[in-house]
């Protein structure tokens, strides 16, 4: 794999970047080193940002002295009330009051520390000594404070851009459970996780990805539970990314997944903080990105995409039955049309005589073989589904229901398809809706078409061959070093308590072994044994 700079591996590329760090570019040749004069530093800022109407350059004098100062910030990314009340007002007035109360004049060489320690009423204040760092902070929604006589800049955190309120995730609706979901603001999302895990071992580290976007990405794990090799692998893959910009965490997913040639997702995606927290407790790593409400969970196994957060809020018997229905839905969604084609075309003896006569009678007016009939109906249904998803919600539901009924009825009346084929397509569609994960449901939906082709060529043997090939493909997939088909391949009986069914919480004493967690035990003692004693 080659990178943009032509280096064959990330180690060489990192070494090249350390020797030749990326520089800000402008039409004008600007010296990027900080100067002790505020006017010169301000000119350097304006050389890059003067054409942007949302950039604010505010010049003023410090207190009652003639010490030039300046603020630089982006209008719309900062809270102007904080800028005016906690930054400008103290610097312009309270410094003079401080000097009068002390009955002494603050020395110019100590003014920088005085402003930092006593004037700025902001919770987070940092120093930067390069123009590159100052630009990055300002463009991230912070305020640059420049004081004449110092070749360093104070950065005050006054972020305050508009943000969406916390709402129930539309893609993961539950009947019973928390109603809050992630938003597009990274710090809100990390706070939602911190609120649920009050453990000092919860580690949240932040990096920036994208050469131009400089998007904030945070990855979280629980120290003492998460395997350190897994954490290091996540860090390594994030450090290898070399692109211009990321707009959503789904794009980040494409760069850190193990196999990009398969249609099956290898990273779990969620909008629910409770699901992310449950994954952290199991020893997984959660990756959050600014500007995206979706969290990435690694490693992920195939069975996780059939689990819902609600499974752990209902009684275990009910959750187990629903989970078995999901697995049945996956089989029906992928194999039902292929089995219909195989039986009708090659193996009519598999079905009872009366049913065979009924199917033959309904297909007597159909001018196409079963293979073409199945493909025609499945493609038509996919068109209706995609059209309904892209239209406004109220219209989309109407198009999906009415369009399906009208087209299906018209196709049967015109003799293009048989009623049994309409029933098969309907069963397939309903079964695909049972899978909680949208990405996994799409991958399983696509399996219908190669299975239909194999069924048309080899009958039931083609379906069996396709199923074997599918399983061989699934067992070769890895997710951050973990087998995709765990716990059934390799077999880990300990994890079967939360696999096809969910056993009672009282007997699920250990974390999943597939995550290789350091602390495998969920509890210190078994409450069931204690109660017996």
C-alpha cells in the first residue's frame, strides 16, 4: 500500500514528516515564527485569514497601559458572551484594578503570567509557541490572546457553536431503556460516556486526523480491562491514516477495518451511549469522531450485529426468543428466494403434491422461468425500498406500502409473476427488517442475488455450495485480530451464554473471551453460590 508521499510503509512516512513537518501555505511568503510584537503576529494571522469574513481581529490595550494586545477568533465557533465577559473585560479593566489594589505596578516581563494566572476567567487556558498551533486552536473554536513583548500566545477555550440537542437515536429505537443518543459534538459524546462510567480507569485519548480537516477523534477504553495490544493496534491504525478530511465516522471505519473487499461490516456502529458503555465494560475500544453521532466499537464479531440494547433490559427468556427470531430472519432473508427457485426449477418433489399442483397452476401464465421471475421481483422491491428511504419520511412510507401493493397486484394480474413469488418476496423483506444493524442487514440482503444465481445453475446443491463458500469467507475475516465468527469458530463455550440466546445475568460471570480482556471476571464472587450457602 502506497501513501500520498510515496513512502511504502507508515514508519518511513512518519520519519519523513518528522524531518519535514507540513507547513501552512499561503500566496504570500510569510515567516511562521512568532514575534514579540503583536502587530507583526497579527499581520501573519491576516495573511492567511484576511479573506474570511467570519474571522474577528480585535485590538486593544491592556488595562490603563499602552501595551498592545489582540484577540483572534472565529465568529460562530465561540461564545461571544464568554469572550466579552471573561476575556476582554478582565484584560481591559480588571488588570488596572488589580494593580491599584496591590498598590504597585506589574512589571512588563511578568505581564504574561499575570494575565494567565489572574486575569482570564476561563477554565481552560493554554500556551502555544508556534503559529501552526495557534492557527489550529483558533480554527477549532478557541480564542488566541496576544500580548506585546512575548513570542508566545495564550489560547482560551470559549467554544460555543450551535449544536443539536440530545435525542433518541432514530436508527436504534427501543421500547425499554435510555432515550439518549450521541450528537455531532465530540465533548457531549464523551460526557455521555463519563456520566455512565464513574471509574478513574476510563481513559479517553484524543488525536486529530485529516491533513486539512484536522478532525478531532477520541478513543476510549477502560484501563485494566481492555487488552493493551488492542489499544496499541487502534492507535497504530489511526496514526496511519493520511487523507485530507473526514466528514463522518463511517469514512474512518473504511480506513481502519481489516478487509475492505467484503460486504460484511467488521466494526460495530452505534448511536447509543449505553451500548458503547456496555462494550467498554466488555474490554472493547470505542472510537468517537467530532461532527458524527456514530461511535465505532472494535473488535466486532458477527453475532454482535444481531444483538440489541433492549436484549439486556427485558427478561432473558423474551430476549432469547427475539434473538432466535433475528437469526431465523437472517436465514430467510438470504435463502428464501434461492430455495424457491431451486425447488421449482429442479426439485419439485421436495414439496407436497397439492402444493406443487397449486404452484404449477399459478405459474402456468407466467412467461418467465423462476430465476428471471425471482430476480425481477427482488430488484423491483429493492428499487421501492431505496426510493422510500430517500423520499421524505411521510411520503417514503406511503411509497413503500402502496407501491408494493399496487405493483405486486398488477404484476400478478398481468401474468408477469405468480402469487407465490409475491409471498416469497414479502417474507424475505420482512425477515430482513429483523436485523438490528443496518450495515449487516444490507450485507445479508445482497446475499440473495448470488444465491439465486447458484440455485438457477445447480439447484439445491448450488445453494448448499454457496452456503459453504459463505461460511469459509466469514471464518477468514478478522476484526482487529479477533476471529469474526467467534464464539462458534473457534469454539468458545464460555461465550455461548450470550450468543444465540441470552442466559440470565446471574450466570454470565465473565466477559467475552474474544476480546482477550485483562480482567475476565465481571464480579468478585458468584451471588448465586453465596445465596445457596
